[in-house]
C-alpha cells in the first residue's frame, strides 16, 4: 500500500489508466471477433460495414500505445484479406 501522498495519487491514476486501457482493448477485440463471426457466416456486407470501425479502434489503440504500430497494421491487413476472400453466395432461381 502506498504511504506518501504522491504514491497514493499515482495509484489512483494508474487504476484509472488501466481501466481506460482495458475498455479500449476490449472494444477493439470485440469488433474484431464480430467481423470474424460474420466471415465464418459468409456475410460479406456486414463484415465490410464493420471494417472502418475496426480500423478506427485499432488505430486508436496503436496511437495510445496499447499495441504497436506494426501490430495494428498486421491486424488491419489480415482482417481486410479475410473480408475480401468471402464469396457472396448468389441465390439461383429455377426456371
């Protein structure tokens, strides 16, 4: 336990920062999981709609130092690759 006044303040600050970092990371991971779920279900449209939001959250996490710049680039690249790989199933009409 902190004893000095400055140590107590530092503890309060670190708890707030940890909570904020955790929320940001959780939001990023959740949207990535949602996109992956849509990819498994072959729902290209829904996955494509979530991509810009995922980019934004990944970039913010990188800017805040939660993940490294190259990690952010890799995540965005892999997500985009997966979404582009999805083949849209066309419904065939019988004549």
